[in-house]
C-alpha cells in the first residue's frame, strides 16, 4: 500500500482507453482506487496530444523526490495552474547551471503561494544519473523508465536543445522561452502571461534609457573598482566619458581561457592607437568575474591588465541579469554617454580585432563595406591546409551566415570559405591556402 504522507506524487499503476459518450476517457487505477480523466481535460491541463498519449503511454508516473515512499496527487489537482515542462539532463553543464536558478525561483513562488508547478522531463542517460539529478529538484517528474511519454512530449513541443522550459497556461496558451524568461526576469516573470512580460519589457526599456555607468557599476557600499594590483581603488566616476567593455568571464571556462589572451592583445593595441591619436579618447575594460572562489579570481585576474569588480560583489549578478548574459565569455560595450553600444563585443573582436573599436553601428557599417571590397579580391575557391575538400567563398547572400570557424573556433559572420559538401567553414583570414594534393593528404593525417 502506498504511503500518502508525502505529496505530491501521481502513480498510475494501470491505464486503459474507453469511449464514454463519444469521448475518450483515461482510466487510472491507483492503489486499488479508480478515477477517470477525459483526454480533453488531460490535454487542456498539460497540453499533451491525446492521440500521442493513447498510442505511446503505458503508464504515467509524475513523481516527487522519493520513489520508495510514494505519495499521490491526481492530474486534475494541477488544473488552473501554470505548468512548466522542464526538459533537462544531469550530464549537460548548462542544464545543471540553470537548474540551480530554477530551483530558487520555484521555491520563492511556492513560498508565496503562487499557482505554479513544474514537471521534469529527463534526457539523462541512465537511471542513476536521473535519480541523482532529481534529488535536487523540489518538483514533479516523468519517471525515467517512461520513454514513450518523454518521446511524445519532445515530439509535440519540437524540443531541439536543453535546458528547455515550456510554460503551459490554464487558458491553453503556451510560452516556449521559459529558460530565457527565468534567466532574465526570475520570479518577476510569474505568471508568465503576455501582459506581465510586456510590463517587464517596458520597465526594462525605461532602465536602459536612464542607464549610466555609475548606476551600473556602483552600489550603496561601493563606488570604486579594483586595479590590477587589487589594492588601489579606482573611482567608477573616473570612467565617465570613456568607452568601457564589461567582460564576463571565469578561469574555469575553456572558451574564456582561449579568448582572454586575444582580448588582452586587442586591448593593448586599442590603448596604444588612442594614445597615438591624442584628443583624450580612451578605452577601458572591467572584469565581471564568474569565478567560483576568491583564489580562482585572484589567479585569473592576475593575468589581466584592466580593472575589475570585487569578487562576489552583488552587482555582478545584477549585471548578468540586466544584460541577459546567458553564456561566457561575454563582452558588453558601454559608450562614452553611459549607454549600451552592443552586447556582441566578443564577436566583433573576433571579426575585426582592434579595428572594431569603438564598436558603434557607424564603424561596423564601414568595416562591412571594407570587407565587401576585400572579398572582391579574394579567390572564389581554394584549398585549406586543415581540410581535404575545396572551399568556396560564400556570404550571407549566397549560402553563408553566422558560423563557428573550424580553424580558430571563434564565431564569424558575413564572408567565409565553406566546404559545400560537409559544411566546414573558416574565416577568410584563417585561410591557409595549399595545393589540392597537399589538401588531399589531410585525410590521412
């Protein structure tokens, strides 16, 4: 007999489909007790296609943390609630990172009595990983063994990547960008309606319009930044009138470890160029650490020539949320007027190096025109030292687009040399031309 002392838990021991009054009914036998729920009602509550369930599901088991000590709740108890279908897996670091954020939001909402529930849909590779991951979760879950239900949900909602959070509203409406909303707005996103989200966007626009460097980087207890010695305090106000890059990074992050040396080199070149021109124009970078401890921060920041926010400063989390930073490394560019110029500083550095400065739309338009002119002088096709097939010069207008360079592993856009057969792509600047015979030997190396 199931112990009902721990809620919530829905255990369906047996299911069958009958027709009552022309409507499909799902019969549940739970601990010897029978109750029924129409397919139409089940579809309305969880937005699951009834046909998919009928064809694929042998049983449904939406469980809390403990399987051995079962408790039960009917699906009908979820009626009237906003439901988050959470597609995730223990093996994927972005899922584990988001899971921590989602737990905080969920627990706040539950403590406030909000009408919200989450159902975990696992992509874990084995039962042990599933159980380990689920131990951290305070919400419901589809059992690991129920592959057909998980497949049906993935098909219905066209899940192409994780973490993925779909918000199902009681009125039948659906939001597919739950992960972005949680990262961006946290608990404030609830109840996840279009009206609420438009209100948040409006408030966000007002904040950005009134943005200054001072209100971005200071708090009531601190109006300074650290210099490279970590002993001298540099007033935030001393950066007013400069172009400033906010560099979100961490020592543990492999892409950061690759990008930081490049950024240091570009930083010095920009500074030297501005000093040579005179006129008082200046550029600075502020390190916004995502390191896990003080010693990692000290070690990593010790390699950098610019300023930094103190490790663990509460403004760090505020900035990440404000700029919707979902991955690192990330370089946000703030103009001399204190307004955001671009959130794509890293990509622009990769594309144009020090020539990207001052990162404005006018400068980028000029660089794009220069790139177009340069492309006219490039060979239409060539062989590359790192690939055995011939590469063709493409642009966004004739088969190209945003890509990751297979030579330097950095993002690119616009012109690229692309293998039309397998999709291999490199920046034009990364192209190392060789003769066809040399390229052919790449297959054997």
